[in-house]
């Protein structure tokens, strides 16, 4: 069932990305941007504690990591949907570069890398092995940074 769900989600993401449309108005662009930023805020709120765990600032909590990693996986599935509306032609406050819409294949690859890294983090959390957990947290962070390097303004 999980494989089926993954295949369905992947198919939907492909269809969504292929159907990217420009925002119809400034109001549409602003609302789309707000929703997109909300997903990134949720992602950051889940990454923050795990980053602190990886750096030894707070104790590693495998249950919390498992929960947050599952959330990140789910958020990753939403990203292509949140980017289906191209807001690059409007003067909206965003850190997204136009390349997020013009280089959709690379964007999708980066999102998929986050999905896979989140799944690996879930497996590491399930193992309870602190070293594996910290390494997998770093892997997720690396995928986030890899996307930021290409698609986010400095």
C-alpha cells in the first residue's frame, strides 16, 4: 500500500508540475506566495530542533525525530503543488528565484532528494542509533541547502 501511495503521489506531482500556470493577478500571486512561505515555515520549525540535536545542543530524541522526519516527507510532497503557480512576473515579497519555474526538472529533483532524505531520517530514527540519526539529519539539511543554493535568493 505504501508503494502504491508513493507511486500515486509521484504521478500527481508530475502532473502538477507539468501544469504550472502563471499567477492570474497580483492578489493571486500574493496569496500563493503566502501559502508557499507557510510550508517553508513549517519545514523550518521541524528542522530547527533536529539541527540542535545534530549539533549536540539538545539531547537526541528519536521519537521526535521520527515525527518531524515524517512531517518533512509530507511537506516535500506539497512543494511542487505550492510552486505550481508561477509568481515570478509579479512584485511579491519572496525569496524564490524565477529558476524555480524555469528549471522545473532540477526543482523536482531537489524536492525528490528531500523526500528520500526524510525517509532515510525516519529509518535512522526508528533504529534509535544516535550516530545514524545525526548523520541522517545532516543529510536532510544538505538537501535543504542544495535547493536553497539554486532556487533561493541570498
